[in-house]
């Protein structure tokens, strides 16, 4: 593209015309529609217009950039004077009148034309202005573009030719001259009020060799110049010009990151110039492009790009390693050595900016910070989690992991914004523990999808945990993370000391996350175990057998609702309830011990049928979840009371305890049934209390059911679906909770056995000595 | 007041050394260099068995009349040496520890950067800022 020398008047006129055509206010591209109108208004024959367009390069580029537009205007002027259209004529024709546009729309331009022609008396002064600033700028910017050298040489040429009055001095071939002209109006507009043209000329002529610094601030402080400079440099190179379409998709065809980056930079600069307030803002096209590039490295948009891959990728941009290192430091927000999608976009954006001469900021600009980008996505992420919550596929770790990521991102911006220290801890455990995710999901849904509240999961979790404790006969086992802490309720074998221990463990669970994974609570189990051993042999036998059954059952638990004895009963998902019942029955057939349970099963299935009949069953969970915050202790008590029940008396205690608590809170009576049923295995007398319990439970259930119907009515149809999904998720949650508790129970059992074996060994050892 | 902070690599060459600008900065360089002997002595004194339990913070390496030298070793034998001015109201041990912890964290952040080759001089601006804050803060 040949250079273009414009007089001042022309410059102003063209600038105004460009602004007129710049309907999209991009300040970079003239709307093609307007341009065509303008050209038609020039009253030139169509083929001339086409020729002009072709000459100015717009057809090649596909749009009217500022340079193209100016060239086109000049060509229009040339054509209007009747001269043949040549590219050389752009600069060689002297004293070219301003192009005239006749259409009424263009009266403005004609007015401008008149205005400018009146100002044509001072063309020379400003032409002299032209060389120095750009030269300075070029020296200052040192753009990575290969045109930089060209620019400097052109500037030198211009300066060496000395300020020439005639604006039509033959410019160097580089387009920078006219680019300087472009910059000139903006700078000239600033300078015009500063001094009159005459005296203005003189200082600049003097300052020219010296590169006066007076206009430097004007230029340096001016953000458009770098835009134009870099933008033009891209336009200059025909290969890259093809890239300067508005479609980053075409850009992706480029193999080298650099050219692609430069093209996107052109787009970016265009857009940046349109939003001066935030030069670091990523436009949608850019972002889309970055996302696509991310996909080439890492197909999973929620995944990470490892550092080495990112290093290779950004090294292709041929930036110095030091700068790339700095960019990495800025963009790796969580300092984990890997880039998420947002971090990658930020890094890419910085690379692109750097390649265009922007200095890297010291701190990551706000628009590039992952949190802000996450906020944009947080709505989607929230919906995503909501969708997962509402989906009818709960209790699956993989899908819960993906909401964990956006929820992680949510907690991250919320962390930054609300400075919730508790949230700091959670991203890690959330990621680690699917059940925690479940709990959080549950919590999220429970609080009305208020995923913007990071504390709520925390606040409700501790009460939620004992809730889970109550619901599941979990082993008292305070493992490291809060989940297991929460589930560390005493198991079914508890005695009174263990009850105390269970409360202790429950309190421990309330104390928050304990990253120490090495804390199986030693003292309480042991006395319990001795107690169990000292207890009736039946219990031992039953304990020894049931773990095995439970183990077998638990093993089968994860894949499907396993046919297992008592543990699979109870507060588990209602969906599984019938299956559980069947499983129970199957187990009873397999295990002789469970024969006496048949009546239990009968009762249980009756109970269960009663439960299943009521959809309200599921709403029980909701009720209890809604009320769980208020009733932290009560479920604990009931749970403890449940677990305390080893003997008949305990069972009986349990039953009345359950009844009032359950009736009082509407907590799930599903929890009590499994435990008493389990205990009924142990003692034959339990049939009696079991019958009582069943009646009591049914009474409780009835009470619950009675209370429940009011709730859906009050809530409304809309929330029913939500509640249904909540229910389902709760069910799966409880399933997993039970699984967890069962596993812990098994572990406990194994420990017990080990200890018993050790004791036996010790007992035998003295004999051996004898 | 930390007049000089140095990061020494495993092979005992400096990865990063910076002192407050005084007329005789070389003195601090010499100090850090000699303190490396003390560091090695402390590491070896612990014995091989205690490598796991060895505390990273070495404490006061040796005092002189003008300043004190503190040391800190990471598990990868990267040493941080800090020279503080004695005239400053005696910095509590905890403060020194926290400063070393910050250094260590910043160092790990640098290591996370894939563009950083272990063994290179440290040019990270973030690290510089952090060190500056430490030197100024203690000033």
C-alpha cells in the first residue's frame, strides 16, 4: 500500500468523513454502507468507484479501514478532477481539491469542505509537524512489527529531507507517513489551540532534529496513536491483511501464533480504541479465539493447561522469556503452575498486547482477573450447578465434580469479593471430596440456589453433618476432612461411653476442617469394643457376622442399591427403598440370623409401603433439611439415643426418643427404622419393641406426612420440581452418606477384630511361656 | 530491618541477592557468602536421620556488632539468607520467620512459572516487589 500525503485540510476533511462513516464508532473502520453512499454521492461512475475501492485496498481487506478510506477519498478527489486513477496519483498530484460529495447527506461534508478550504492557508505548518512525532513514537514504541525498522527509516528520511512546506513531498513508500497524518489530526487538534500555525511551524522545524519532547507527551499520552500505528502496520503487510477480517475464525487458519496474535491484536486494538476506558478488556471475538486456542491444547474447557504446554505455546509468540515469565506471573492467578481457561485468556491477551507494544502492567488488570471473568460465567455456572441439582441424576461423583469446578470458581470470586476466610479453605476440600460437593449442592439447593453465599454451605454444613449422622448409622470416625468429620457419628454398637464419645466426635466435626487425616479416635472405640465383647455372645456373633454382611453389602452398595441387611434400610433414598426392602428380604433368606427378622421385614415393608405411598416421605427430608439448622442438637440426641440402644431397653428408649424428636421436628423416621431393625437382629426381645417402634414410627410418619402436605401447598407448584430434585439429590446424598458410614463401620469392625486378635494373642502368649 | 536478602541455590551460587543501596553493598555480599558456611554447618549438624524433621528456619546464624544474619533452608537445599540491622529494634523471631515464609512462598510461586528454569537468576517482578516490601517494611 502506497503512502499517502495529505494536506492539513485534507486531513481534517478526511477525518471528519471517516467519523461520519464510522457509524459503529469503532474509529477504525468506516461502515461500508456509508462509504458506498459517500462514493455514490461523489457522482462518480460505478466502475470508477469500484476501481477506487480496489486501489485503496478495501476489497482486498474486505472493509474500509482508516487508511483505505483516506486513500479512497483521495482517489475520489483525483477522479473528480478528471485525472486517471493511479496509485501514484495519490501523492504526485499537487493541489488536489478536496473531494466533493454532492448528495444531500453529504452537505455536511461539503460544508466541511468549504471550511477546510478556508483553512487551507496553513497547510504547510502542519505538514512540518508530521515527521517528528511519528518518528518519536516509532522510536519510543519499537513495535515488534517488522515495519518498525521501515518506520524509523521513513522517519529519518522525512527528517533528513527537512521540513518541507509543500505537503505533497514525495513520501517514502511506507505508509507511515500518512499514518502520521492520521495521528496528526488528533495531535494537531491538540496542538492547534496551543499555538498559531505560523509560530507553530518554527518550533517544530527546530525541534525536528532534536525530537522535541513537547509533543511527546501529547503523543505518548494519546492512546489512539499506538492503535493506529500497530493497526496500520498490520494493514501494510498483505499477508496479514488477509487476516484482518472481522472473523477470528479465519484467523485460526494461521499456523503461527504470532500472525494470529497480530491479527487478533488488530481486532483487539480496534475494539480497544472504541473503549478507551478499559484497554485490557477482552472482546467477545478475542475471547472466542482464545477459547478455541485453549481447546487445541486442552479439549476440556474446565481443565487446566499444564505449565509446560503453556510454555511451548507462548514461546511461539517469540516474546522474550523474561516477558513471558512476567506474563505468566500475572496471569497464573492461583499460582498452581497450570492455566485455567480464564487464566489462559488473560495470558493470551497480555501476550497480544505486549506484541503490540503495550507495556505489561505490574498487576493484572481487573478485566483480566479470573474472578471477573468468572462472574460472567458464574451465572452459567450457577445454572450449571442448579441444573445438576435439579437434574434427576444425583449422587454421581463425576457430574458433581463439574459443578464443583464452577462452584469453585464461584467461591473464588466470592472469596475475593466477600473475603470469606472460610471459603479459602474449601476450594481444596471441595475438589477432593465428592460427598462434600454433594453436601454443598444440597446446601446450595437448600438455601434456594444461593450459590453466591459461600458461608452458607459452611454454616449449614455442621448442622447438616449431624443431620447426616442421625440419618445414617455411621461409624464414629473423625477422619481428616469435614465430611468424615460430619459422618463421624457413633455406630450401631455404641454404648454409653461411646455415646459420649460420639458427641465428642460430633463436636469435633463442628470444629471445622481438620486436615489431619490420621485421627481415628482411639479411646472410645476400644472400650466400646471391650464392651461389645463383654456383652452377650449373641451380640458378638451378630457383630462379627453383620460386619461381614455389611461388608459384602457395602461392597455391592456403590454400583447399585445392594441387597444388604439392615444398613441398606432406612433413611436411604426413597427410590431405593423398595429395592432395599427386597434386598432385605433376600438377605434374610440368605442369612439364618435374619430369619427372626422376617417379621421385622414384614413390618418394615409395611412401614416402607406406608412410606413409599407417601411422596411426602421425600418431603420429610426437605422438612428436616429446612429445619435442620434449628435442630442440630436434637438429631444428634436422637441419633445418639438411637445408637445407644443396644439392649432392649435402649431400643425402647430409642423408640420413645425417636417419636418425640421425630414428631417434634418432622425428621425422618427413616433413620430410626434401620437402627432399631439392626438392633432387633441382636436380641429376640426386640420384636416386641420393634412392633412398638413400628407403630410409633408409623405414627410418626403419619404425623410427618400430615405435616408435610401443607408444605408443598404452601410452596407452590413451581418449587415442587425443585423440591423433587432436592429430594432426589438428598437421597443420593444420603445414600453416599450411608455408604461412607458403612465403610467406616467396616473399618471399625476390622479394627475391632484386630484388637480382639491381639488381645487373644496376648492371652495366649503367657500360656506359651508356661 | 532487612538490609540484604539473598537466595542461594543448592550449589551455593546466588539466585537472587539484593540489598538496600548503601555505599558498601559488597560487604553484604561477603557476609552472605560467609554465612553459607554456617548454614552448611547447621544442616550437617542435624544429621542425616533428621532430614525430615529438620526445621526449615535455621535462626540466627551469627551476629556481628552491626547486623545479624538469619538463615532458612528449604527441602531442596535452596537457602535464604537475610541480613538485618542490629540497630533496629530487635526484630522478634516470629517476624523473621514470617518474612522467611513469605520468601519461601514467593519462591515457590516462581518455581511454578514454567518459564523459569531452576537455576536461573530470579528476575520476577512479583518477587522483587515482595522483597522490596520486606526491606522497606522493616526500614
